[in-house]
C-alpha cells in the first residue's frame, strides 16, 4: 500500500496537457484566483474534507494497531500503601475471667509487580484484528484519494473547457454576426427574402444567448472546483495549462490491476479481520499462561526496610466460562462472517475487473471520436469557405448555404466536447484502475 504522500507526489509529477486555453472570468465577481493543475492538487490535498477524514482514520488505525501489542508485552505496576488496623477480641484475664483485648497495627508497604502473558491466543487475535483494520484504513485512504483526485480531474477539466467554451461560442457568435450582416445587405438590396433575413437574425440571437449561458457554465464549474477544495464560500477561479492524455499501455494487465485496486485491498483487509475474529472465538478453547513477579518492602515505618518477593505463574482455562454452548456458537458465527467476507471479496474483484474492461473500452472509443470529430471539423471549415464564395456570388441558395454554416458551427462544439470526453474517459480509467490520476 503506497503512502498518501507518495500517492500525491506521483500526481504532482504529471506531464502537462495539449491544447492551450485562455482563462475567462465567466461573469464571476470578486478577486480572480488563477490556478495551475499542481496548485489545484495541493489545495485539494490540504483541505478536502473527505481526504482529511481518511487520513485521520489511518492515524487512528495505526495507533490502535500499535496499542494492541500491549496485550502481549510485560506490564509494570508500582504501589506504595499504608494500612492501619484495629482489631478487638476476647482474652483471658489474670483472675481466670475474660476481658476485651484490642490489637492495633500499622503497616507500610512498597511494591513493584511485573506481569506478562506468555500464551494468550485472544491477545494475538486482537493484534491480528487491529492490523487488518489498519490495512483497511490504508486501503480506504487510497479509495478516498483516488475519488478526490477523480473529482478534481472532472472539476478542473470542466472549468478548463468552460473557459474554452466561451472562446468557441464567441467565435460562433462572430460567425453568425458576420453572416447576419451579409444577409441583411442582400435583403436590403432586394436579393434575399425577408424570412431568410429574420432566420439569420434569430441564429445570431441564439449564438449571443449561448455565449451568455457559457458564462453561467463557468460559474458552475468554479463552484465545483471550490467544492473539491473544501471551500465554504464561493471563490472566483480560473485555471491555466495544457493537457493531453498520457501514454497508456495498449494491452493492460487487468488481473494485476484488479489485485492492486484499493477497493479490493480494503475488502481483503475485511477478510483478514473476519479471520482474526474466528481466531478470537476459538481462543476460549485454549488455556492461557501468565507469570507475575513482585518485589517490595514492608515495615511499620513510612519507608519500609524489610524486603520480600513473590513469584507466581497461573494457567487459566475458562472451560464453559461463557456457558455450555458459548464457544460453539461464537465459532459458528465467526466462520459464517468469514465466509461472507470472502464472497464479498470475490464480488468486488469481479466488479472491479468489469469496470476496468468497460472504462478501457470507453477510453478507446473517446480517442477514436476525437479523431473523427477533428476530421469532420476540418471538412466543415473547408466547406464553409467554399459555400461562402458560392453564396456571395449567387451560385448557391440560402437553404443549402445555411446547412453548411450550421454544420460548421455544430462541428466546432462537437470537437470541443469530444476532447473533453477524452480527458474524462482517461480520468474514469485511472479511477477504475485505482491509480493516482495522472500517474
């Protein structure tokens, strides 16, 4: 299990991204905080409440695991006691009768005792259980860190593309504005219909409102990024950088990735806990052996001078200590709990492997879609240039020219979306593989 600082260090060493983007305010007010990817990782690692909670759980599990060894380590106790007693009784008098006799005594005692369990199966079972819980907390930390980094991946990419969306929608608005002006000139000259002119103005209005909506999308993306940082209040963020998908293996080892996944490791720790519970239930079938050694001084003064020592050994066998059938049913319940944990582990392994295969397929499809959309965009751009010339020269009618322009606009947004989907598909793949995203 990799430590969290190594987990995050791998992310900090990410290669940087593919298409340059310019940050936009997106309508946000207040001071703008411009962040790189590494700065976002640092803020999420320091302030995300889910990650901080998992770190505290690991710290608590570590303390419990180390503390469990006290059950098999020697214990030392020191005592300094004072006893004052007064005892009354009946004695014989000199004349042959009886009389009341009072005996008064004082005793000071200073003692040190060392005790140790030489054989205690239940204590060792407790150590095994604490160790399994510690490993489970470490694996859960990996799950939490992977989830937080996935959320950061999505939020960062969402804001990055929301900023790019403003640029694309600005370009689309300018395209429709230029075309609407051209249609208006032709309408005013009597070579274009009123309906075509109105349609061009409606397209321009739609492009302008899409640009306004893109600004709202930036605000939403800023809020999502702030949520990953654990911000209690809204902050105006912009992000910078370029991003490209990493060089991933063309033939991943799904079995190895499944075995190393934090969710699988967490369930393996649950199985280990259940096995420790079974050992604990069986511990009552075995005796325990402990030894004690005491050495001290006792006398009638506060600082006693008369030494003494005591050594004792004890074998304890709690035969039917909890009832005639207590051990039988405790072992039976623990064995069933272990079987359930093993079945859950098999189920999680199957789910993890299926998720790996499906997300890998999704990543491959997303890569193909980028290539396809890029080819369509290049073709649509070339067709628009050609049809603009034909339309302006009167060799093309409005309806056919409008379809070409609309195809060019749609191709721009489709290509942008395909790039975003590719980044998110890689994020999902890395999350499914349980990796520190970007490793």
